[in-house]
């Protein structure tokens, strides 16, 4: 379909069957994140003369991502999932840790522009992430202009038209402006822009949350089809655990900037171990009134604690019904349990 | 004779004058709402679900007009003067919106925003109004309500603000509480708290609740009756179990099948509904859904299928069901 071959080794690793991810575990990961932290400096509570203090939005996150794999990152507002995505892409500086892409640490790396070909992002708000003064065709062609200057105009036009078709847009729409498209179509433009360089990894930051239900399914299917065809890995950031269950091979649950649980998809949804993961799952409404009537919810008390003043020990303990004194004293580390890692002192008891 | 329903809407049409011509956001909607009912209004962008209730509460934008009738307690809501509507809205029919931050006035203390309704509408003394306000804040689960009564909206989290909105909506014991996507902007664990609260309040106060939402999961957990809207019309109505387990309109069926579910392992691709949401300015002749429908026939392009009852408490607007 295309002459762009730099990623032609993105082979069938993206097969959608559930053992697709298992196969690739033997190979080296394409992305290794180690102990990644992101801090923001914010004015302190003492008013304008009070100086500044650090807010840790992402706190010691580590994970591997393999070629063709889809990793879900779930959590509620303020859990750091978008910050994590931006820190991986070096759009935000990391305060600590490593982001190793294909064996090369990106943190503080000068030759980042090269890598950006391989690492793309799709945003939540499909219209706001497209320049309103550029035509859809120019938007999709821009990465080619920036990274593949050697490609001539005619060829570029051909590649853009081909990509339009591939994401389900009519190539005659290239001259239209973003406002002339519906939300779902704008998201297709965003996907075309991310795909045109055949990246090895696309970070999808809530790519379907702003779309109507009937359109969400179209976009999810499109991402899955593209992954099957081109084998790119996806990091799928979402607050919607139902969508994540559908599209991801592995899922990481964040709470207040920390990983509380990470597991193979089927293991996580069958037997979540962290009390927060359990509460999160039990809160998701299921579109079936009979099931909803029978369901017993784990209702979380209270709100997310302030990230400026996180609790000592386990960050979840203030809302956890299993919390004991040890939880206040000791930060639980992620413990590997075979296909599943949990950061809870008492995961065996609950 | 049985008593008339709490609210009877008949052939409601809401038109907007736009530079590109007239747009019908709501196109001939009829339904009854009984006392203590919980009605789910399901629809996507452009379905008219919000404008339907904006019409009923006199909140249409200036270029909008509503026709038809909406009998509430013997009076037609559509013909009320703005002053008479003020006596109904917020008193007997309350509304909570999606975004609690923009519905609360950021400059005013919660106390002021809560007591104003009571002193204005109910002629309560300030002291009595204050007690009532604090009582309701406690009821909707604001911890330390007496102290926080004097707070400003920004001092509360999103979920707490929505609780405050619910408390304000309940101040005058309304008979109808309209909730327009009240949990869409909230996190899922907070959404669960708010839905629990709405369920409890309905039981406790006997308020009829209208839940306007795109989220079928929310409807499944909260509502007893459901109207499915598409392009300004009711395409299907029925009891919640029937809608979810025996959907007849292809759009309802498509919506249910297109949703990934938490309790289902990944199967094949999702059943996406093809095409785009309806463009109200360029609706096709006949059934508005036909371009996206898998069961389309010739008759679908000839005339709009009427909403017809095919079983007790069930109706659908589709030639496939009626034939």
C-alpha cells in the first residue's frame, strides 16, 4: 500500500487473538519505561508569597511494551494517565527515570525528531487537535513534509489519498476544513495523520471518549484493523474500562500517579486484585437492567486525595475498606503474581 | 376514570431559525410521565434529547420555538408566560445539568445559591432557608455540611458540586427532576455515587426522575421506562427490560450491540453502526435512520414511519416492526 518501509518489520505481532501478545514476549520490548516520574511546580497554598512546591503527577511508573501490543492505561481524572503519555513522548520533561525506545533512552536525548516518526499520538478532542486553518489533506500530509521531505508533491498527494481511503474517508474530502467534518470523521483525520509515517507506536489519549456511542465502535474497529494490518503497538489511555477490555492485551491501572495493578487483560477482568481496581470495575454500569439490579457495588467513599498532599504509605488507604496500620507506614511495591502485578500489602487477604 | 399523568407531552415540535433555514430539533414527540416514574431518554448528538426538555422548561435559545402541548398539572407548559414558568421551573420541575461548574455561580457562596430559591420562591425566612439548605446538603452526602455551606463552588470537587446541584434542585420538593447527562463529566466511581444518590432520593421523595443520557448502562441501572430518540423523533419506547432484551427498532438494537461491555470478554469486532449521526439540516426523506440501517427497504424512503404500539407499553417507529 505504501512506499514507506522503515517499519516494514512490524509483522503479524498485532494479531487480535489473545495469544498474539504472548508470542511477542520473547522478543525485546520496543519501549521500556523505568521509574518514570513527572513533577510540576505549583504555587504553594500559602498564597502568592508562599513560594512553590512540587506536585508529583506520575510517580515511579515502570512497564515494558512489545511490538504490536496494546497496553491499556486506565484511571480516573488526576491519576496521571495523560501526563504519562506526554512524558513518554518527551512532550513533558521527566523529573526522574528512563524512557528507553528501541534500546535508546529518550530522556534528555537530542535526536528526538528522528524518533517522532515512530511515536505518534491521537488526542481526545478530535476537532481541537486539528488546525482549523489547514485542510484535512494538509493536516495528514504535514508529518510527511516534516519527516519525509524527500517525498515529492505528487507522491505525497497519492499517499494522503490512500491514507484517507484506509481510514474510511473519501479522498475527495482532502480539500475540506476540519469544521466541515463530524466528530468521528475528525478522529479519522487524526488517526490518518498519526498513521501516515507508519509509526511503531501510537499513544491514544482517550481517543473515543468525546464520540457518540455508535461512532466509538467505528473508531475502535478502525484502530484494531490498522493494528492488524501494520502491526504498530498502541498505548490506549482511557477511563472507560469496557472499551479497554475490548481493545487491549494488557492493562495498567493508575491511581494518583502510581501503578496499583498491571495484568494481562483476561486475568485483570476475571480477578482484579487491587481494591481500587475492584472498586473501579464495580462502578462501571453494564447495559443490562437485570444484571444492574442484582449487582452489588463497592462504592468508594470520598474523593481523590490532593496530589499535593498525598497520604503516607499506600496512596489508596484513605478510601480503602481493607486499610490497616501497615498501609500508613509502608508504600506497597508492585508484586509479580504471574501475569499480574499488584501494589497492595494485603492482596492475599481480599 | 384514571387520573391524568403527571406530565403529558403531545406532538412536541421544536424549531430553530438558523441562517441556513429552519431546523427541527424535536419533531413530534409525545409521551406521558407518571408520578414517581423514572424515565430514561436515550439518544446521541442531534437526537433532540436536550432540546426536548429545554422546550418544556422554557429554556430554549432565542431563535427556538416549541409547539404542541405539555400538560403538567392542568396547565400547558408551552404557553406559560416567563413569569408563570418561573413559578414552575426550579420549584416543581427542577433540572440538573452535565457540568456542575458552569451551572453554579462561581462568585456566590453555596449558602446564597441555596437560600435564594427558598426566600424568593417559598417566602421562607433566611434562617429557615439556611436550615433547609444545610439539611439537604447533608442529605446528598456533603461531609461537614454546616461549615461547607459558606464555601464557594471552586472549593468543591466535581462530584461534590454535582451533589450540591442535586441539593439545589430538591430544595422546593419538585415533582419532576430532569437530569441532563448529570454524570457524563464525572469519573466512573463518582458517577456510581451520584446514581446511587438519585436512586435513593427518588425512593425517598417520590420525585419523578427523567434521565437524559447517551449511556445505556446508566439507563439500565436507574430507569424503568425508556424513550429512544433519533433525529428528533421517538423511535422506540418501552419498559427498560424490554428495551434491553427485546429491542425492536434497528437503531436501538444497533446502539446496544455497538457498546463494548465490561462483563464480556473480547470477541470479534464491535458491531458499529455505519455512517454519521443525523444532520438535522439535511434529513433524508422517509426514515431518518435508513442510511445507517441494515434492514432498509423501499418503503423506508417514502414516508416517515409512525410510532406505533405493537404490544402493551411498547412502541416502535419502523416498518419492519409494524408489518
